[in-house]
C-alpha cells in the first residue's frame, strides 16, 4: 500500500462527504425563509445535461446555467472528477455500495464483460437529447442531480422529519427532563425540522426509483454511473480530451489489484490501460498499487489509453431511431390533445407547452412551497407531464405574497416574480360546486371562502337571495365567483369547511383571452429578451 | 478485552433496543395518566368595570392610557402570573392596512404585563395565512418579543397544542380542540382589531378567540353566532383591548387596499367583552345588536350590549 498516495483517496472521500453535506444542507434550506444569498439550486444548475436539454427544448439561452459551463471547463481539465468527487448521487451510491458489498457476487467478470453495457448510457443520452431537440423534456427523469434532489427532498427529508417529530413529541409527552426536551424541541425546529410535516404525493414512486438504482449496486459498484447515467455519458465524451490522465510507470507487476479495485471498470489490459471516459479519478488504483506506479498527472506524454467503449454506429443509429420513435410516443397524448386535462400550474407556469419544455421535474418548487400545495403530477396528463408540479389546493394553496417557487426554479420555467407581479399572476379560476357548497346545497350561511379571498377587491361576492337561513332565520346569501378578478390561488378551496371535496374548486384559467394573462406573458417575454433567464441572485441568472 | 463480533453486536443491540422500547412504552403509558386539562378560570381583579376609550395619535400611548383608565394592569396581574395576550395575526399584511392588530399596541400590552410582574407573557395566533409570513409582516412577532413576550407559532389546524377541551354550557358544540395555552395561562388579554366582515358584518373581540381554536374552524360559520357565544362562555377573557387605531371598513377581514382603512385613533378597553364589541360597532355606524354573535353573547349573559348602560371613561393621550 502506498501511504503517500492513499492520502489522495482520503482527500477525495473528505471532499465527497463535504459536497454531499453541502447538497443536503441546501435541500434543507430550500424552505421559507430562503437564505438571501445561498444558491439552493446550484447543484441542479451545475448539470450540463440539464443545461443542454433545457436550452434545447425551450430554444433559449438560460443564463442560470453558468455553473454547468464551469463544470464543463472543470471536466476538460480534470476529466470525470465531477462523478468521483462532487456528484451527490455518486457519493450516495458509494455509501450504499459499501453496505451492499457483502451481498455482491464475488466473482468479478473480466474487463470486456464489465464494459459490455457501458454504451447504454450513450443510448440514454442520445434519446434524452434528441427528445429535447423536439421540445420534449425528459432529462430530469434520468439526471442524477434531479434524482438526488427528488429523493432527498421529497422522500428522505419528509421521512426524517416524521421520525424526528414523532420522537420529539413522545419525549415531550413523557415529561422526562422537560426543560431539556423543550430546548431540544425548539432548537430542532429552528434548525433541521420542517415547519409542518411535508407530504408528497407518490413519494413511494420516487423511493422505488431510488431503491431500484441502489439495488443495481448488487451487480457492480456504481452500476448506474457506469452503464446508465446520461450525465456521466456527457462527462465521458468530454473526458476523452481532458488533461488529467492515469499513467502506469515502469515497474508494474501486473498484479491487477487496481483492476479489481476500480469501481468503474475503467482499467483493462494488464492493469496499465485506462479508458479515460470511464475513469472518475477516485484514486483508488494508486492507493492500492503495491509498487506505487499507478499515477495521475497532466503530462501529455505516453498515456496508455484503452479504447473507450463508445457507441457503435449501429448502436447510435438505433438510439436515434428510438429517440425519434419516443417523440410521438410521448407527445401523442390523448388527455392533453382532447383538452381533457389541464393543471393549475405554479405561478408563471401558465403557458403549458413552454412550461413542459422548460421544467426539468427536479421537485425544488414542491420542496419549497410554503403551503405544501405543489405536488408531482403522475400520469393523469400523460407520460410527458409526469413529475411536473401542479397545485392541489385541498392540500395547500398558493400563498398571495409568496414567490418562493420562482426563486428556486433552476431553469426559469417558473419566473422570478416581485410581490406586485405575483399579485397579478393568474394561475387558475375558482368555481362553485352548487351541489356541495353549503349556502347553495343546504341553505345555510357560510362565507369562509369570501372572507379568505386575498384579492383586494374580493373575487367572491355574497349576493342576497330573498331566502332565509334554514336554521338561524337570518337572510341567506350565496357566493358567486368574479372570474375576471379571481387569480386561482386556491385559498377558498383549501379553507372550505366541507370534508374531503370542497364546495368551491379551482380549475385551470377560465378565459384564455384574459387581458391579465396577455400582460403577464408580454412582461415575461420582455424580461427574457433582456437576458433574464430566471434564477436567483448569485446563482448566475438573478436580477 | 472481549472483541465485539457482529453477532454479538446484533444480539446485544437487539437486547438494548428492546430495553429502550420497553422504557419508551413505560413513559408512554404514563402520558395517558396525565392530569386532565382544564381551561383557565376568570382571574379575580380590581379593574374598573367601566369602558375606557382613549383618543390620540400614538397607538402605544393610547393603549397605555386606556389601560390606566381602568386602573392599570397591576389591578389584574399578580406577580408570577402566566399571561396570554391574543392579538389578531391572521393575515400576511402590513400594519397600515389594518388587517392585523397594531404591533405597537401588542408590544405595549406585553410591556405593561411584564411590568405588573407576569412570569411569562405568551403571544400566539392560529393564523389564516401562512404563520411565518403573517408573524413577520404584521410586525407583531418582533415587537412582542422585544417587549418581553414568548412568541410561538401555531403550526396549522392540527398543531399538537390543540387539545380537545370541553365547552361548558355549549349550545352549538360541547367540545373543541383549543390551544393548551388556555390551560397554562391564568390571565387572558384579548387584543383584537375592529374590522369589516361580510358574513357577520364586523369581526371584533369575541370573534378574535377563533385564533385559539384548532380543527376545522370554518365549519363554525353556518352557526357562527352560537359557536362564538359558546367559545366565549368557555374561554374566560379577563380584559379586552380593542385596537381601533385604524379600522377596516370594507373588504374585511383581510382588506388589502388603503381605501378600506379608516384612521379612527381610538383604543377601547374593558373587562366586559360584549360592551367592548358593542362600543366598537358604533365606529362603523352599527350597534352591538346588529352583530349576531355579540347579540348571542349578550343573551348568554356574557356582558352588556347597550352601551348607554355602560359608564364610559373617555381619555386623551
């Protein structure tokens, strides 16, 4: 074992831990109050895959993705160091792989077998990019940063919060060391616990995706990164011209320890060959090299490069054909083409086609939503819309003064709004279900929706009926919506005292020619032309 | 030293967790035996039974003047008391739009309570808009904390502090989840703001107690008068200080437009919640009789609805 060099591996592990902790911290802080300067979506904005596909599918330059360009430059210099040192999902897999190691098959296949499926990631990449060219955004389903954001933000954190909160409540009830428990309760709520328990629809789906990828680690370490990750495929392509490379100096005894240790299957030949695109610069090989001849450097001399396993011509043609076939498969959408389904989108996401093209389904808006009303769509509006955010007012409404979702959106699919702009932002229209609404169905007075309505001129009006309340005998008044004032925030539906389904519901924007909509859209276009692609100050694209 | 094997670790770990679980269960079984929660009783006091109305251009000064006109908080609070001050923090609105109690008024009440020797002063409200936003924008959290209060959030209608408590003598309901601060505090000072309200015409002091109720409060509305009379019979308010520095005359209870705000520059204080509300109604050109829940409160002997029968001490500050 080479003591001096194993320090590099230790350094890498410390850096990995630091980036994972930073990632988790930013997930934690993606909540009210949003830190003024912390760029909570910086990891997402560092993904060249998201940058490329979001810009392709929305056909616009998105300034918020400057960090991704930095990562590309980093990759040119240091190869796939992002995968080995920075990627929070890669680090997560390193951890889970370690736990799975005792169940993994011991017999290690030879290098050729190991690398047989490496090209799959190029197929994924080709299809994802091709779909983006046709304006279909599916990169978020496969981007590892997106997967990590969804898993930690909408699965791991809510689970953690649930367990911690229940434990604390039991401690509070037990009256055991009450002073200490009260202090702990307060400290926990001020630091790591959520204001109220976050609950995400279909979190089990996200959990299943995550667990599935983790379990692939039973076959090989970093199975996802080797064979499937489209972001890794991008880095792989760039790495072929990178400066940092592995060299094996004279003195190699061909003991093949490095080959056995390599978690990416990048080392071939007699231990001296390295596939530059596969190596993630984890420095495990030089840590285990008994002769100390495995080394990394920037020198341009004789590198023993193994041929990188690329996509064969046949494979590429197949991937392109698959990608093109996927376009109609995803876009020929019964639910949407027939107008059967339309969501109440978060503020500023009112142009559905544009929104679908720009949203990368990362879940940040759902994570930050102050009322918890933003929830992932499943298949109700077709596969294309899967995991995009929609407002479920019965769970949480759109808070009048809140502009958090636009501030965290990594792509600008949700624009940054000032408070004044937000007040004028129409996201839907409310309507009454007269078969349920209490004054309509039961002839009893009720005005919860009217009293809550946040527009300065109320969007709900109580009108005299000439009837009386059947119990109190007071004059009965019934509520009416004023659609030209209503912004569709859903507070009425949220607060309606009826159990389960409310008597007032928020549906999509009623009037497609609403002058307020035209104003909003014109303002967005003006801003976009001025080069504000969305994003928070300090994150690259802020205003 | 014995080495810890994995098997040994698992065995001992299992034993230890079983022990821990048994201990935790033991603790839990204790919780069931906790003393039954009881709502606070009225606090005996020697405050004047009159109604104090203070006029002036500074909200803090007229608050103090109104309280002093009744004899000062020293006549209500004895050293060591736990005081609950209940402002209206319901809406994410700045003080100037008169949707929430004026922060200077809340701060003054807290200061005077601390001066009178209160051991703890609590400020909280079950808000309609998101609590973190309303506590901040209303200016109340900061002002109350600076004045020495413990300000805590109510985390939605299922907050664990809401406990099903009996509504003694309730006509429309016999129990409801109420904030457990009402079982810990022995003095309750209600600090509402006078506002327009479409359903009941006005939202006043008696209605402000809705902020101490959890659960589906909206379901009270068809029977709002009796429900509010119920909750006001069960929850004993010791002193009401009605913020009428600015009142909201239309589009209430949330407002949102400066056109709906009227500067009335008054503070009304009294131990009789019905009388305070009746007087406040006159600022809107109405009488207590016009407000269904005030009328119901009077019929339940919660106070005097005819302000001509109440002695009013007018002061200027």
